[in-house]
C-alpha cells in the first residue's frame, strides 16, 4: 500500500537547564500536527542527543534552551551530526536566545531559532514547510 | 548480497535505523531486505514487557539494560507507544527513562508508534525484531502498553513474556484477566513498597493456581516477583527467572516444542498472509476509487455494506458475487 512517510522529530533538552514545560508543549503541538515525537527528557549531552536521533531516524531535532548555554550546546550538536554523517537531520532551536546570537547560530547550521512569543501555529507551519521525511 | 542486508548484518546503526523506518512506513522494497536478513535471524532472545500505563515498564527496562550489559551481552529495545487516533501523531517518551544507555554502542533503542495502519503493529514490530536480531543483538526487549489485541500478539511473539502490575490495581487485573494475563510467563508486582502488594500477590497467585492442570508434566509455571525498579530492587532476581525460563525453552522437551512448533509458525505465517492480503486488496480498491464509490453508494442508500463488501472483495479473489 502506498503510504505517506510520517514526519519524525526529536524534542531535546540539552545541558543543565531543568525547565521543560516549553519543550513538552512543543512536543504536544507536534503530536497534534500528526508528527511522531521522540522526547529525550532533561539534562542531555549533545552526544546523547545525536546518538538517539540516529537510532530513532528522526528528520529534525528541536533543541530547547532556557538557561543560556545555547552558544556551546547548539553548535556542538550540529558538529556531531556532521561528524557522524547525519547532517541531513535538520536542527532548530528555541528558548531564551538573544538576538545577537541568532546570526551566529544560523551560520553554523541551525536552521531556525524560535524566540519567546512565537505561536505554536507558526512553529508547526515552519516544520511542515521545512522538514520533509527523508 | 543486498547492500542494506550487508550493512545491517555488520551492525551499522544508521542502516538499521533507516530499515526500521522503512518497515514502519510500509515501503514495499523492505520485503527484499527482510528476505535477505532472515537467514541471519533466530539468535536473539526476545523478552516482551507489557502492562498498563504507568506501572514502570520503561524504568524496569532501563535497569534490565544495565544488568544485561554487565554480562557483556548486547541489547536491542523496541518501545511502543500509542498513536493519537485523532491526529495520527504520537509522543514517544519511553526513551526518557533509558537515555543513560544511549551512548553505549551495545544498546540500540528504538521508539515505535502503534500507528494503526493496515498491516498492523504486529507485523512491523515483528519485522523490526528480525532486523535487530540480524544486527546481532543478544537480547531484544519489546515494551508495549498492553491495551490492544495487536500488542498482545507482539508480546506473544516474545520468548519470555513479562506482565507488570502494581499494587492496588485489582480492577485492572480483572480487566486484563482473560486476555493478556494468560500470556504471562513471569509476573512482576512493581512499586512493591506500596500498600496492597500482598493482596495483589495473592490475587495473581490464585489466578495462576486455578490453571493448575496447565502446568502438569513439567510445564512452566509463571513465577510472581516483587520489584522496585526505580531503586533496582528485585531486578536481578527477575532476570534470573528470565534465564530459567530461557533454559526451560531451550533445554526441556516441553519448552522446545513450544518454541519452534509448527503451530507457532503457522500462526505467524497466517498473520502475515492476512496482513498482506488486506494491504494489497485495500490499496488496489483505494487506488481505483472503488472503495470510495462503495462508501458513497452506502451513504446514499443505494446498497447495503454487506453487498458492497461482496462486490469489492469477491472479484479480487477470482470469485463471483452471490
């Protein structure tokens, strides 16, 4: 039977930041959009996130960071994906990220940063348009 | 040899991950890969873990992983969570409890959603088990929420089926009594520090004892154990029971019969044929528009569903309508 591939995404919380309410709400919104969402839980290292993303064969990793360590954690995740030859997995991020950091993060390969105030509809729409099942 | 087969057998994680995705997405080409992989299967020991949501299955699996890895055995985990019947999406959260093992190359964890597509969870999970088996994993743990018939079937394909309950879920035991409880090889009362453990223990014991005759002649009688997975209490003892059951299956005549019986193969092949037929017929009917046409005709009152079904199915099978 011809079946459409299902979008699989991972919602991950890198680093020591212990606030995952936002990540859970995003996960829920993705579920309601018909995606399969793998949630990693708190306190993940970029290494753990990348390994899990490969095992789960996801199309996108959404990184959530509210504690200011995005300047290390986000680029490191992208770097590891590249090392593993898995840089076809789209990486986006969300949380408290100052405007002046966004340019740098985009340059190193984070496809999109969602800052506070972005609606769930906007986020889901972006994923639908930019993440295709591989 | 098929390139995919070669890579999977060599243990390439990306190829394994991708193949399981293809199986789940129903890509027809996977059948060739699965045929190629079959000769490499049959070495892994499959443990099925089931029980109501929240009884602690994922935490238990996490502890099992630690203990099995200490013995230098490799493990594959398939963790099944339900798909939303409304959006078709799913949140797969079993991994949260097992993430500490994600950097261990001897462990492969994959989350699956029930999806509810024709062809069934049973078939794709069974195929995923074959893939992890061919990949060379010594143990494969399948974790499901024991709610649907499909999932009972998945668990039944395991060598050892483990049913996890928690104290005070008397009604729950009632609810699953007829179905999944009968498939249990080992029973665990998890969160056994809670009130009501002894009562649950005697309920389960009574249930098992009522089947006395089933266990005559050296047949396996399901043990009931208490565990507190979160602090790793009772998990080692539980794994010893798994090993005992494994021994029973591999070394006693009763066990061997059970494991590689014609009946089991018959059941599995029957299941496969059934799914494939549904898939092939339904997709043809959908493609040609016959299916939607029939739906419309029933809605408009031009025919009844029974006649419509005859008209759709019988010609496909080379049979004539009534």
